[in-house]
């Protein structure tokens, strides 16, 4: 790969793991830091200084993870060396810092339910965030330790139940998710790399819908029952096609630039890498992805190979 291609793959990898990493590293201590989250027993036992130390370390890790890791004005050799150092930091130093400094703190807090102010919304959210961080760390650790694999063409496909994996990836959308002919879909088995499909395809779709379709104030203020995502599956002898659409905010960008690397649009725009990542990952697994506009709404179309006995 060229330097440009390597940089692009690193940026995609960062984009796809960033939200999950933040949820494990920074969100718990940020919630604990809010007013009325913790009881006086917590501060008497732990102390404000320790909280500030953990908060500072967590913010530092996320800031370094998110920063640009090379100088585009350097020679190609210098850029490659910078990227290698960054990848090594992610898969080694970041992991070690979290496991040796932040995770033990979260585990010690989790063991003391008296620390959390359960009469406060912030306290309840902080306690749940701590539990999620401890539970989800091993998955995030594996993704970070194997960070360089995000930049290769290697995938490991196997038989997966289509409905089960769709529900795992999409049911956390802040809307009612409807699977048309759910019983029929439950009988489909596809040949995919489960982790790649969840981390780089469904995660991006979920975050795009939450941000762009239902993150706009006009739609975010609606009741959950009024926000809907439809999942429609059709099949032939070799593959299934999954269409995902919603009743959220209309698409306001340029349809011709969908899935273009770095293209972002609208008031809720982000990095412009999500759709590109979806398309690249689907093609690596022997499938495909396309994006259409129907009645001003963005429709995701995913094609996956059926499992052959």
C-alpha cells in the first residue's frame, strides 16, 4: 500500500473504534465527575485528588488516540515511521496505561455500591458506565492489540445467523427497530467475519442513524415510539440483500458523494469515514454495500453471501 492508503486505513480504524473506546476509558470517570454522582463515602475513601488523576489520564489517552499521528509535509519514510510508532502506542502503551491505572480504579469502585448516589440520575449512569467498561474491556483490548490488522485484507468468515447479528448491531439505535418477516430472516445464515461486520458495518450504521437521522433536535425530541428503523431482507440462491431505512431527518448532502472518503455534510457532520468503511469492509468479506436516497432518506443496502453447507 502507498502511504496515502495506509493513512486512510488507520483513520478508518480509529473512526470505527473511537466511540467504543471512549465508552470504556473516559465516559465512566466523566460521569463520576459530575455533580451528585458520588456519595460522601466515595470522596472520604478515595479523595478528590485521585478522581482528578484518573480523569486527567483518561482524557490524555483519548486525546492522544484522536490526534493526527503524522506530518503530511514529511518524507514518506518519516510518515511511515510516525504511523508505526502510533500503532505501537495504541496496541501497547494505551492498553497498558488503561489496565494498570484506570481499570483497577473502576474495579475498586464497582466493588463499593455505597460510592454511587442512586438517588441521582448521574449516579445511576456512572454506576452503569463502570459496569459496562469492565465488561466490554476485553473486546476493546483485542481490537486495540490487533490494531494493525485493521489495515490488512485478512478476514475470517464463518457461519452466522443473520437475525441474531443484525439485532446485536442495530437494536441499540435510539428508535424502534422493525425486522420485516422476522421469522423468515431468523432462518438465514450468512458467511461473514462477525467482528468485522459488527465493528465496521453495523456500528457505523447505528451511529450514523443516531447522529444524522435522530440526532437533529427536531427528531431527537420525539418519543421513542415515533422514531422507526425498518430492516428488510430479501434473498436469492447465493446471497441476501439487507435494506435499512428510517423515518428520521432527510438527507441533505450530495448523493453522488456518498461513501467518498472524508465526505461529510449537514449540521451533525462528523469525520466522513463511516460509509467508506462500511463499503470497504463489505467488499473484503465478499459482499457489497451501496447507499441510495429514497423520499429524501438515506437507505443502506448490504449484500452478503449465504452460508453454503
